[in-house]
């Protein structure tokens, strides 16, 4: 079982399209679109969202929303849900947040970690120089790994790294970028041959560095 | 004499009539600062409420407001759905199973409705939203509840809500779709504050 995702948008096309896009990177994750009103207009429907939450209930549900009233409808639906505490609303951009959440759910992360993966997309990138100021303590584990796959760091590897790390209890930076943020990793624009310097702190620091060593060393399973 | 389920049904019926009568006005208000669907959405929502009331006549005022809450949340479509839905739901919860609402209970229920809107929409006074109609309304209700006259409470709330709606004209929108317009939202009246004043005026009319 994995965490299920519900997409609440004013537009049925947006909800369907975002779900379709995210499903491409997370084939085993149930992603339910709940867009538009009952009669096919632009808007949000409590009934549609409640039905999706019902269908998604089980191992935790994370909800992604678009504009204002989608958030309010999702909050209302969550209050009516059989187990309101199992429904988490992610405060994240819909498309990027959904993709990051789907990737995290695919790797088996729990609902809180899936929500966090979505919201990590939102956080402004920390400038490496500032990051060094913040991390006064030496990291618990480090490693340097060379990108060996042809395409280097693109969307799929970034998603794998961010997804896997979001399920671990560790703060990880990769060349200064937040390892749990797919967008920050992609912004490194690291090509084949680039050495990734990994610094990890927290209980799962060694596990996180080991995870990156295997992932990068195997070329993310790509040529 | 307090307010009974007959009052609640009359209130909702007068609200539905007001939304139908002011549909175009609310659309015109929403056009420059929103997505010009508020009049349409409110009219559709309250028409659906009328259908539900006819299907299953409620036995208490609280039951009537709860039915209204669920219907508006499902049928309105825009932000007004969850906002008014939460307002009616919280008011229904505050009323419980009472069949005779006194002035103090009425003021408490109106306060619960306003608090529900604030909790759902996270707007504060001065943000150019329906909260700017509801907050003066509940203050006026609380100030008059001591006299024990429910009609006086409802009239005071309606008048304060109407003044509150007018007070949104010079405000800079900080919540909802209008907030994307920034300075350009100044000089327009908030459609949610206007529909709130209409609904509270209907509540007073139903008690006459």
C-alpha cells in the first residue's frame, strides 16, 4: 500500500492532466482527480472531493489544490471525512507539488513525508554560501559521487533522489541544494561527469549517503 | 416569542429570492475584481436549497441551516460555497436541536457563523471580504441581544452588515481572487460582503 493522492482543481481538465502527468513518474500510486463542479462547470464540488477522499482512504491521503476555494472545499471535505486526521493538505504548487508527492509516495514514504515532498518544491532555493552559514555543525555523513549516466541530473534522477530522501529522517544537501527538493536538484544542471558532494545530518544520515551512492553509481538505472 | 423552524425556512426562501433578484448586480460587482460568477453561483446554490427544503422539510431551525450548509457547499462551486457552507453549518451546530431560538442563542449562532467564515477563509477585518459585513453584524447583534428581542437583534445585524458592505469600497483586497488586482481593487464593493448583507436582511425580513 502507498499513500494516495487527490487533486482538487477548479478545472476538471487541470485535475485530470496533472494526475496523468504525475502518474507517469509514479505508476503504483493511486492519484484521483477531483476537478470542476458536478455539472461540468469551472469550480469545485464538495461531493466530488468527498467521493475522491472516500475512494482514497486507507494508508493516508495527501491532497493537492489549486486556487483559494479549492483549498476551502478540500478543507471542508476533510472535516467530513471518516478519519479527518488521515487527510493531509499540501500547501504546494499544484503540478510541481503533485509530481514531487507522487514520486515520494511511489518510494513508500508515509503521508507526512509525501506532504513534505510536495511542499519542499515551494521553498526558495538556499544559496550555497548562506547554507554554509546555517550548517555550523559538521555533517554526520558525507560522500562524493560522480554522475555516470549519459543525461546527468534531469527530472527522473532528481525525482528519485528527492523521493527517496523525503522518506528518511535526515537533512541532505547535494552540492548545496536541498536533497529533498526535486526542483533544486534539477537547478544544479549537473551533467555527466559532475561530482556530487553530499552532506547529510540526522539519524538517517549514513543511510541517506548510502542511498545516493547506490543511485548515482548505478546511473539511476539509465544508460 | 423566539424564532422557530418557520422563521428559518422563510429566511432561506427570502434569501433565495434576494439572490435571484440581485443576481445581475452581484455578477456586475464581481466582474471587475473577481471572476464574475458570484451572482450566478449564489442564485444556483439557493435554488438548490429551495429544492432540498421541499424534498425533506426540516423539523428544527438547526436542521434547516445544516441542510442549507451541505447544499451550498456542493452546488455553489466558487469560494462562497465552502464559506457560506461553513457559516451555516457552525450556526446549525450552535443552535443544536432547539426549536425556539431566543435573542442570546441567536447572537451566539451568528457569532459562530462569522467565526466559521474566518476559520475557513482566514480573512481578517479590512481585507475586503464578507468578513467586513459579518463582523459589524455580530457586534451589533451582541450589543442588542440583552434586550431579549430577536427582531431587534436581526435588524441591528442587517443594518450593520449593509454598512459593512459599503465600507469595503475603499479597501485594498488582501484575500481571494480580488487580491491579485492589488491597488486596482480599490473603489469596488466586495460582492461577498453584499451577498452577506442580503442574507442577513432576509433573516430580519423573515422575522417580521
